[in-house]
């Protein structure tokens, strides 16, 4: 394991928004140059990235960003992420400058039309795992916990709130301790109780505690629905009424791992 190459995959927009709001909240207008160019995103992002590189010394590195156009999830559900506020103009300007800096530093940026950065990361993580790499995903988004594998060759460097560079490395046991479910159960958890941040509905009337309880008794959404006769009272009725919403939510929450990327992991060599 000591000589196994490390691939770090960065959730670009997650890290960028974290940097933006950390500094925007700490001072009026966030960080800017003397001429007024916004730099909160660039400063915070590069600071966290350099700290991660110093700590984990990866041999391979890539950054995935979302694109502006709708994804297959928006096509499947017009309300997907519809509750999110408009992206601030200074964030857009700042992230554009950040991407120019990353390109100047020859740091690979990967995007895919019709997919989110999570899907790009999921695909590259799978490729890295199959190639025998240790994969570490830098993100503030718990959605990526679903990619953590049982052999612990994929982990998530989860960003803590605030301006600092604090991360906690999440493996299977850490997810169980935090969410009370296994990484592989995350999509079924969201299928049951939804996700307000992404406007994923889940089953009407099923909350987080009930979702955890169900998944502790029945390991998957399929097994829950195969065991409805064993589930009593109002919960059974809610599940019956919300079956279509549950499976729709499961599809929306599942990170795709077969995005047709026209790039090889060898291109991410960082040594």
C-alpha cells in the first residue's frame, strides 16, 4: 500500500463555493484586489488545494467542475435544484479567473456535457480503483460518500465549515458513525427521506430517523419494498403511496460512474 499511487479528485464547485462564502461572510464584499477584482474563490480554493497536495502528496490529480447547461437530471425532473438561489455575479467572475490560473498551472480540469461534477468524479474514481490507485475525493458534499468502497481504497476528504483547511477523511466506518448508514445505502436513504438542497422529494412523510430505521432493518430500498407486509401502520402506507417518488429520488441521487470521458487518467500525472 505504501507504494500505491494516490489519485486526488477535487469537487471544484464545492470547494469554490466553500471558499466564496467563507470570505464573503467574514468581510463585506469578500476578498478583492486593489482594483476591485474578486478573489475569495481563487484564494480560498488554491489555499485548500495546495494544503491537500502537501498533506497527501498525490501522484495524480484532477479537478471536476459543473457546467452551465442542464444535466440529464434536469431533463428527468424540471424541479431538480429549482430551490437554489441565483449564483452571485462576483462568484462567476472569480471562478472564471480561478480556472484560468489552474490551466496556467497545468492542473487538469474535467467536465462533461449533460453530467455533474459528481458524475465525473464517480467515473474517474471507478477508473482509478480499477487501475489499482488509492483514490481520495476532496469535497464538502456528503453525496460523494456513496463512492466510498468497502475495501477503503476510495475515501472522501470532507471539508469542514469555515475558512480553514480542515478536512476529515471519511471511510466506511466514519460514514456509519455520522449518518448511521453505510456508504452504499446513501442513495436509498435519499430515496426515502429526500434531499432539500437538491430538491429531491423522497417519500412524503418519511424523515431521516425513519429512513435510518428502515435501512437498519432492510439493507436496501428494494428489500424494503419486498418486505412491505412486515412493515406496520402509517409507515407502510406512506411507502406504498410514495413508491414511484422513492425510485425516482433514488435515480436522481445516484452518482453515474460510466460518463463517456475522452481523457485518460494517465493525463493526470502530477509527479
